[in-house]
C-alpha cells in the first residue's frame, strides 16, 4: 500500500472526564527525545497541556539515560498524570533512534516530534493536528524560514550553518522543504510504521531521513513558528551534528552504503594517520630511535588514539568503560593488525594485475578501512 493511500483515522472526541487516566486512548502522541533536560520537563508538559486543551494527547519522553535525572523527572510527572510516559534507553544514544523508538511505541493515529528545550512553539500543535485530520496531508513541518516564522535567536555562526545545511539538503536530496533541518513536525503514525526498517537510527536529522526515504510520496504542508531561546540546560549542537548530517546526506546519496558511523570511523582513521606521522617524525628526530622502533611506537600510539576517539565519538552510544575498555582495545589492535595484512595483500594483488601504484594503494587502504570498520563494529562495540 502506498503512503498516500493510507486513510486518515478519525479524531475521537476528548474524554468528558476530569481524570486523564479514564477515557479513550490518545489521538496524538508527542515524542520528545531527551538528554540532560531535567529542568525543562515539567514546564514543557504544562505548556502542551494548555496548548492542546480538548484533545486527547500523551507525551512520550525518550531519554538516553541522562545523568541529570531527566527520566526520573518525567516518571514523577507520570505518577500523577498518565498522559506522561517515559522510555529510558540504556547503552543506546542518538536523537533519530530515540524518535523512531518513541513513535513505534505509540498507538495514537498521529505523532509529533519536538525538542525538550522549549524552543519549539507548542501553540502550533493544534493547527498541525487540524491539517492532518483534514485527510489530504501526511506530514506537517514546523518551519522557521517562511513568512510568520523566525530563527532570530540563532547567533550568526549557527544561523549561517543552518542556512548552508538547508541549501545542501535541497540541492543534493531534492527536498522542497523550506526547513529540512527542523526537528519539529507531525505526521500520521502509519507513515513511520511503513518505512521504519529503512530509517537510520543514527544522527540528528530524522525529518530529513523520513522525507527522503519516502521518495516524494508524502503530501507535505508547513506551519511557520518562531524559534525561541532555550528554557533550561545546554545546547547539544556541536561539530558531531554536522558530521552526522554529512553522513546522512552521503547515506541517502549512496543508497545506504555510507552511514554516519562509517563516516566518523573514516575521519578518525584519517586523524590517526596524522598522529602516526607526527610520532614517527618526533621519534626519529628527538629520540634517535631506529626506524623499526619508531614505526612501532607510532603505530601503537595511532591505534590508541583511534580507539579512544572511536569509543568517545563513533560508538558513543556503545561506549566501553573500565575492564571492557581494556579488552576492547586489545581486540581493536588485533583487528587493526589483520586490517593491515588485508591492506597489503589486496594492494599487492591489484598492483601485479595492473601496476598503477596509487590505484593499488587506494584499493588496499579502502579494503583495510572496510575490514576495520566491520570487524570493530561487530566484535569490539557489538553493533551493526
């Protein structure tokens, strides 16, 4: 069945009772991914309650095991208001994966995704729901970049990066959304159910993934809103967000061959090469080491650098600690040694078949990278 053929479900009347625990199930589930947002939970629920008066709704906080007690704060609210649910994820991280998990846990006909920092305007939720309920729209996106919307709260740097990312997505992925980087949207739950297996659980840009995975089959509308200042806590926007955006972009352009985790792994490997060369040069110049000893020290240092960075960045949702980290490093070194053998063997084979040194070298390096990534993912960090 095509996405556009899924009939829109009716919105039942709100329960005529003062108790949120009695009545029909929710019409709308609002999925809110969280990491260290304890100070925003109560205020956000209060604002949603005022914005959706007369609508049967629920909030699903999907928390990535926040050390500040975000999950506990959400569960305390849930004790007195059964419209508030919380999924606490352990050893799993990432906004996209949290959103997918939250949406798939819902039974409501409509689901919304919004941030926990109160920068998204909950007042437009009712308008978004009305547009979906009319039956001719599959997805409504909250946008900052049409008349009536604004992102003036951004500083100059973040505003510039947002505009650049928007133009890149529009140019290379063919989306016509004015704000494809938006994290504020609402859609029929069946839309996500139909494509869940094709969505990436990594990265931050779940909306862009949904739109591109649908391949132009979604009927989309936009609702302007004014992006507000953060209510409490610290922004999660950092360089990793940009890297994961590039990973998603490459993943969609290569039909899933490249993903954000692989891109990070490759970048860490590139940094490791720089570390290797610096240590090698320093050992030869300042320690008067023989080349084999200098090369060995440089190799071990680069492996340590790569392991630490991968553990902290590439596999941060599967981060190893304590004894597991030592065992993981040993396994990473063994895999790296096997990868070096793979690199040399394949490069040598290609060179005998076609003696073009740079082509043989690049082929060997690529095969070594793929080996290291695949084996490390499977046997060191135990992920796909």
